[in-house]
C-alpha cells in the first residue's frame, strides 16, 4: 500500500510596507511636523507683539493713574516747561496757550515742596522729581527749588508737550484759572519685536494714551 502523498507546506507570506507606502507616510509626517513648527513660530510672534503692547500700555496706565490721583488731591497745579535736574520751573504766562512738557503739583498752598512730572527729551521718558525748599518769583511765573529723587515713570515717551490746561469744553486755556482741566497725552513708540534692528526697515509700533482730570476741591 502506497503511503498518501503529503502536500508541501506553503511559505507564509510576510506582512510589510512597500517603498511607496513608506514615502507617503514620511511625506504626511513631514507636513504635520512643519505645520506644528509654523504654528509655534506664529504663536511666539503673537506673544511677542502682545507682550510689547502690554509692557508699553501698562507702564503708561500706571503713570496716568498716579498723576490722576495726585491732581485730584492737589491744592495747586501748574503746567509749564522744565529741563531735567534744573532748579527752575517756568510756568506758562497769561495770554499764552497753557501747554507744556511739565506738571508741578502741590498738596498745600504754601508751594514749598511739590512733585514735578516732565517729559525728558534726552531719555525719551516721563520722569518724576520732587522740588523742595521752593518758591515762586514775584511775578508768579518762575518757581525755584531743589530737585531730589529723580525717577523714571514711563520710558519710550516721544511727545514733548505732554500736559495742557483746558476748560470743560476741551478748549486750551490761555490763563491759569481754578476751574481748569488737566489733559495728559502720552505718545510713545517701542520695538515691535525685541530682535528687530534699529534704523531703516526696523519694526516699531506706536501707542497713545489720554486722560483728563481736575482737582476735587476748587477754590
């Protein structure tokens, strides 16, 4: 009796990817990675832009709030012209638009010690200094004192004439009267991106803040 013939075992097929499939998967993976990198770069740019604006406006709003509170509590307020570290503050005379780079604030009518806010062209900043042992001249337009405690309130302020005195309708006054409104304008520019260069082609951004305030107690 002949033994039954046995069929030869078939070689099992090995599963795998073809070269074309590997190329397709690699291409899709590279596209996804590139999209993720582009999204991250875009997010960093948006964050940098927002951080620049927040830094500039936060400092400006802080300065505005400080000066607003000081004016509200003041006994005397005077707009004029002042240069950094000078011992004299020049008040704007009658018959001239009450516009200047400086604001001198006193908490009492003696006018011996006052707080002076002014725009400094050399540093392009809004600075603060305390004037001590001071007094006005006989004509009332020149204040002489000793400046102490010079400090920066906000950097990047580009406009020289920061302060003006207005009436309730917003008209610039030409005399120093009690019922005036102090209008403060901050214009400042700052690099849009910290890595940007300086000069032609550099990226800058521009901001402007305003506030109006008057003293609570009118004599």
